[in-house]
């Protein structure tokens, strides 16, 4: 099972996906980050459950140029990640 995060605010065009990828890889998580047409960033991850709180804290703060206004977290049983890496889409 995967976890899906939707991050809203000023999160596109500020290096947010690269920030997420760097930290997700360091935490041993697989998945992806992508920009959505509505201005949010979608992050889907799988990996050690104990790494998710750390990633969530990082998503709430974002990189220096970002401004995170909201974060939604949900279980995503529909998405089964077969990758062993974290990608930027």
C-alpha cells in the first residue's frame, strides 16, 4: 500500500519536487512527485512506515522558496509502486 500526499500553496516552480525527491530517497522511500494542473504537488510514496512522519514534516515546511498552505494525506491502496527509486514526473 502507498501513501498519497497532496501539497497546496506556492509549491510549483520553487524546486519543491526536487526537495521531496532528495529527502524521500534519503529516507529510503520509493515513489514519485508530480505537479498537478490545479497548482498542487502530488507525492505518492511507499516504504518504511517509520519514515512517513519525517517526510510529512518535510512536506509541511518545503524548501526555502515554497509556501505550504495545506497538506492532505491518505492511504492509496490502488497504487502499487513497483519502483525501487523516487522519481520526479
